[in-house]
């Protein structure tokens, strides 16, 4: 009979977990958090509230958007879902879970500031050697598919 490693999903943590220790030291989440710390927040608009729940800091929301975009997550609902499921997103969001409406509103009201900040983060990534920026060109070459020559026909062959 084989032996298995025992597990118990209902066992609580003795101490609160540190999400930073769950990520490798060279993970992109660390870079995004450090890069967003260098972005000036004066261009971001935060609506004044008289009461209700406290707002999320624009620096947290910006880091969440940039990290999500870098990982191919563009939908506000998917970003919200990733704050529960993805360790990197949880670390960037400081283990908070902004809802999709908050993410969409932040993105809509600060579009120009987000674009400027995104460019600044990309330039910083290029300076540190994490990213190479170049030109990608598509020449329009037609390549026949390997699947079926009868199903994949070009327009000029039809």
C-alpha cells in the first residue's frame, strides 16, 4: 500500500502568511510594486467622499492594473477574480480585493494618468534590463496550415 503526505484543508495558519515569501525574489510583482512607488500620483483624480467605505489608494490600483495588463488580464471582472486566485496579484493588491466596478471606474476616470504611468514603468523596465522594446512587423506572408488542405484555403485559391 502506498503512503501519502497527510493534509488538512481546514487547518488555520498559526501566523498570518507573508505573501512576499510566497513569490520568488525575481518575480515581476516585486518590480511592478517598486516601479509604481516611483510614479508621481499628482495626476490621478480621486473623488471626494463624505461617508461610506474608505477608498483604495491610487498607487495600489495603478500597480494592480499594470501587473494585470502585463500578465494578459484586461477585464475588470477577471482582475477582481485574480485578486482571490493569483498569488502575484494578491501580493500587488496587498491582499485586498477591489470589486470590478471600482477597477473600471478608476480606469475610466484616470485614463490619461494611467497611460503616462504605464509608459514610465515600461521605460524603467527597459533601463533595468527587464524589457527590450523594439519593432514587430508583419509582412502578410501566407502560410498554409498543416491541418487540412481542403479546409484551410486562401481567398485567391477559392
